[in-house]
């Protein structure tokens, strides 16, 4: 689904991404792991076109998307749940969800929203509440729901457990597991907490100082080696 080949990116005089290569497959959850500040979010923004790539290539289903605009990547089936959620605080829950359906025909709205409320039943009881009035965990669920209503082929989740209470972390894990089992979507999960990622991921990619330092299938990765790259 997604192929990243030798991507480099710079911020001022800093070489923030150093020849990053990785892949994300349909029907799998790929966990992108690393400490804070190693370049994970920078990489995700490059994948979505929010930040430019200095060199290298990003491909989706064999199509080179390295230089196309973020909205065109979204139209091709990429969805992004950013770190910090970035919901529309003054819009209601329902209005936030509808914003994610901007490219969908109106006739599909009832079906898609029904599927989303099955995944996140708590949102159905809060449709008229403003997004800014929700708890952090509820906002995270709303951000994921807003991404999923676009019916993406690839969803990118940046630190979905950050600052979230354990009960909602468990619920988010349930949704990721259901999406993976569905088999028709590729999931890129960016995390710094190994235990959450270890329960869900089929494959791991570990970053340090702007480059990939370890990668492999779940069964082939040594947990202690991975944790070593995540510890402060």
C-alpha cells in the first residue's frame, strides 16, 4: 500500500530525516516507534504532504505521491489523525464527523455514520455537544472517527494514546484491532509506548535520530532491543 524510499528532510541546518525507508501493507498494523524528538511526526507529515521531502520517494499503490498536495493524498485514500487531535473545538461532534465526509456523496452519509457509531457508540450520545467540551479521550475518539468516515485505504495515527485515560486507550486499541481484522485497510500507528503497540502491530519500524535503526515482523523482533530504543 505505502512505500517510503530513502526520504530525507531538513529543518534549517538540521537533517531531520536521514534516508528513511519503510512499507505499510493492507490488512496489517505497522507500528512506528521511537522516543520523542526522533523524527516520527516529521515523517508522518512528509507522508501526508504537510512537509516537503528534500529527496526520496513516497508511493501509494505504486503511484508516486511525493510532490502532490495533502488534499489530493486524502482523495486517494489517505487519512491522518495528528498528534494533539486538532478537532474543530467550536463545531459539534456531528459537524466534526461531517467534515471528514467532505469528499463523500450525501447518499452515503447515513451508512457511513452508522458504521462509525458502532465503532464509537459514545459519540452517538454526544452529537450536539461542541468538540471543545469533550474530554481528551473523547476528542481522540472523535478525531479517529472523523478520519474513518472518509473510508480510507490507509490511516495514519500519531500518538493516539498520549494523555488519554486507560479505559479509552483500551477502546482505541479495540477499534484498531477491528480495523486490522477487517483486512481492507493499512494502519500506520506512531507510538512511543511499546506495550500498546506490541498488542496490535504485525510489523515494527523503530526510529532514532531521524533514521530507521530496526525493523521487522512481530515474531522476529526482540522486545528488549526495541525497548532499549524507547527508553530515555
